C-alpha cells in the first residue's frame, strides 16, 4: 500500500473509551469508498463448519450491528443453531480493518417492518420470490416467482415476508486495525466486561 506513512495512528491512550464511538468515526471516514457498509459475516453450521459471505450494515448503535437477510437462508439456518458470529469490515484506501465477534439475535419485527417498507418495490418483490440459498432450476423460475408476487401484490403495498428480517450482532470483542509502515500496524482490541469495555493493544 502506497502512502501509508501518512495514515493516522491508533493510540490506546487517546482512542474513545467506547468502541462504537470509534466505529462511527471510522465509518464516517470511509464515506466515498465503494460499499463502505459491506462486511464479511462468518457463521458456523450445526456440524461446526464455518461459512462467510458479505452483508450490508444497515444500522449501528450501542446495542450492536444490524444487517438484513432471509431467515431461511443458509446463514439463517446456521444462526438458528449457533448464534455466534464474526464480521469484518475492510476499508482499503484507509488501511483499516474492523473485526467483530459476538452473538446475534433477530431484531424486533417492527424494526424489520420499518426497514422493509423503505426498500424499493423491486427489492421487496424479490424477497418474496427468492428462497435464498435453495437450489433453483434456472433464472426463468425466479422470474416467474417475481411475476407471481407482482400479481399477488398488484395495487397494494408489499408486506414484509415472515421469512425476511434483521439480525443484530451484539459484540463481545471489537478490534480496530490501522495499517502502519513496516508492518508495525496498530491493533486496538476492545473487550466487553461487566462494567464497560476494556482496551488493549495487540501485536501486529
Ligand atoms: C457487497 C455485498 C453485499 C451483500 N449484502 C447482503 C445483505 O445485506 N443481505 C443478504 O442477505 N445478502 C447480501 N449479499 C449476498 C450474500 O453475500 C449471500 O450471497 C447471500 O446472503 C446468501 O448467503 P448464504 O447462502 O450464506 O445465506 C451481499 C453480497 C455482496 C457482494
């Protein structure tokens, strides 16, 4: 990576006490990078095998990190048997990575309803038409499902499918990684304790 000597440093003495405050600063700084809200999400299935895929961060506050998906998808099935997840953001031009580990819970149905209602109609229809992660014979089968959903909801608002909604990752560990020269990167780990967050520096 070029020009990283100009990248800021991370100092455990001066970073915010609250990792969500630091996350908000870093997310704001990533504005302008393609898909700054994209994170890799890792889940573990009933056999203990991990799987990872990208999802989009759709909300964050002191309760955690929210994404939306199909509850019946492969990730949804994983999460039904094992609530533990890991997630990673990477903002290359800033030389930054954020790693999150914790557990998920479904968000309140009202929160899923509100987010679904704000989505474009085409996205809403696709949520009805696609049994995410299941094998489909060909693309035309998907398109037929969309046409059927269009007929079903013609002239009406598209309601949220019961199999679609949000999860909130409640983090136990959040690590902020800042690229520095000569591979001497800064790594500040926040670990949740009974009375707040504990900060430590990790070797790069
Ligand atoms: C940049 C990016 C963002 C994505 N965001 C989401 C998302 O927010 N929710 C979602 O269900 N799938 C999203 N996907 C698709 C997932 O990566 C994945 O293909 C899908 O959720 C099925 O995963 P699963 O079979 O492991 O459940 C995104 C893909 C990319 C490349």
